[in-house]
């Protein structure tokens, strides 16, 4: 199961992808204050149309950020792995903060 956050951005997908790594790192920094996990160095892997978090904040490891779109608008999809034991934990708040900050950073850079 996954939590899925979708944001629409008035920018070209290529412009968003240029700034995606920095937006992900900033999003992990912001989510850190909501969980008890320690923040580690950000590591990502390239996936189709985006990045996967492989290290940075264990609560969000495996999160994926994908970008798609047209000549004028882009869709930013952020998915976070979710399992039944995650219910009632701070992971939901961390995931929501991560997604919001990534979207804000992408919009500011676009």
C-alpha cells in the first residue's frame, strides 16, 4: 500500500526535474522534526520520471517522486510506502510534510 500525494505545477517537467534532488533533500529535512528517526545523508536512485529515496530518513525510505506533464503544466506525484503498522504513528505527518515541502520547493524553483 502507498500514500499518494499529487500536486499540479505550472511549469515544464524538465524544469522541475532539474531541481528535484534538492527539493527531496529539503523535504526530508522538514519531515525530520516530526519523527524520532535521525536524519542521514540523502541518497536517491533514478526511476522512470523521477527519484526514489533510498536513504535520508528511515520513515520515508522508498518514497518516490515522479514528474509528468505537458508543455505548460506538470504533475508531481509523491508516493510513500505504507503498511498497517504505520497507522497511528508520526509517519503520516512526516509524509505529508515531506510532500508539501517538495511541492513548495519545486514551485519556487520553477
